[in-house]
């Protein structure tokens, strides 16, 4: 069985979370919120012709509290555009347990996450640079895809105990100090378990430890990628070749191994096959692209009449001749079907093109037909 790169939340994690919540409570110091209001949720649309995860999103703005997860679940009961959409986060942090639980709910629902502010303009909304710091990163980690818009920042720091809030001016016993000094270690174990279950690299803990609990480490783009905080499972890996039949085929596969584009030669005719596995890919694609006119496949424009589209179970297969006209440079994509909505020609779906190894792999496939 191939790994998807999106690990499920362990069944034992919920039990461990309940136990540790009793121990940790609200004593962990989580900075970055200041006097921000508690997190609020709202639906937004950017005015695009199509309605999908790029044009609609849920905005989560403000401080994460222990009530935020329940508030989010209540919001989802009445939200109209939330299915398989993005959760756009803008938060300086807040409650650790609240952040972890929010991340679990996001993963359970198969949402994407992103870091950005949302600015309302007339009837529509648009993104602007935002932040996701401290406990917010636990929620961000829940996304099956994760991104930060240009200019947005992601911040982490050590975990510590807020003794002033915990004890004030009261006398403190050695037993109390011993118990509470152990809290950050127990919480760190919880946090690491959460990050690993969400597919975040353990190196995130090293980054957290670079700053004290009352400071903030703003991660670089490279650190965000290295820790797997930014995660694009739909992105295609570099092109490769493999033996098949009497020759070789050229192929590119998505990072989550659910999609693959193959180009090959059969009886001197060059053809393509694109497969996408998973119910969201197959059912939504067929429904949303029923009237598409043509398709761009790795630089070629191919008419709908020449394409065969099949759905068997959760597997979508699109195949046809890879002999069409050259696609426009700005529309070059691994797979991009176009159609008409009303009087507007619009793109339905897009799998980004990766040209690394493309020309060499396709040339070899063309020179070594499989039959």
C-alpha cells in the first residue's frame, strides 16, 4: 500500500490528550496573542466564476481559547461553503490544548490550511499577509495541504509555565515547583505526538527550542519547508522513466502518490494517461467538468472529443492522444481542463506542471515505444 503523506490521527491520541489536559491545564505560557479577541470564524468568497477551494474559504481570526474547537464545530453546522475548503488562519496563538484540538478537527474534515489575513472589499474578499504563531501552528498542522501566502509569517517558541498567573503572590512549596517544572516536558511530548501524527517533521521541536517561551522565532521559508509545515501533496515530482512492455514510459507522480501522468508511445503514436485516486478527485471532477471543451496536458491542448474519461470506484482515468496543439505558455500545466460557464471560458482544475526531467524523459519514451 502506498503512503499518502497525510497520516491519520492515532486513536490513542484523544485519550492521551484528555489525561494531559488535566495535568497541564492553562499553566503553559503561550505568547504572541497580546490582547487579541477570541477566535472568530467567517465565510469568504473572492468573486471568481468557479466555486472551489481557491475561491472560497473559512477565515479563522483571533486568539485560540479552550472554547475555540467547540465553537468551530458549531460554526460548521451552519456554514454553506466549507466542504473540502481551506481554513485560513490569522492568529498570534493562545491555548495549547485548544490549538491541538482545532488541528484535529481540521484534519478530521479533510480541510486545507493557509496563513493569511482576509480583507473584505465590497462584496468580495481578498488575502493579505497574516501570522500564525505559537498555538496557531498546532491548528495549521491539521491541514491536509498547508500554505502561507506571500508575506505571511509562522512563529514558534519554547513551552514554559506562567508562574505569575499560576501562583500570583502566594507562597510556593517545593512540591508545587517540582510538579509544575515537569509540565513543559509532558506538554512537549504531547506536542511532538501531535506534530508527527499530522506529518510535521520532528525538527520543528529544535526550531521551537531556539527561542525562550517569552520570545518568538519567525521561521524562514526554508525552515517552513524543511519542517514540512508547508505541504503540497498535489504537487508533481520530477519526471522519470520506467520499463514497460517493449519500451519505456515517462511519468510524473504527485507527492501524495494519488495522481500520476504517464506519456508513452504505442505503434508510433504518442499518448497520455492521467489517473487520480480518491473520491474527491473522481466524483467532483466528473461533476464539475461535464462540459469542458479541451484539456491542457503537459504543454499540449487536446480536444474533448479525443479524450476518454472513466471512473471506477474511487479511480478517475483520463486518456487520449498527446498530439494536440501547443498550449499557451501561461496555461502550461500537467493537467488543466477548460470549459465554458455561461459566456466565460474558465479553468476547472489544475495540477501544477513540473518540468524537471520532462523533455529527456518524454524523448526517451518517444524513442522506445511500448508496443
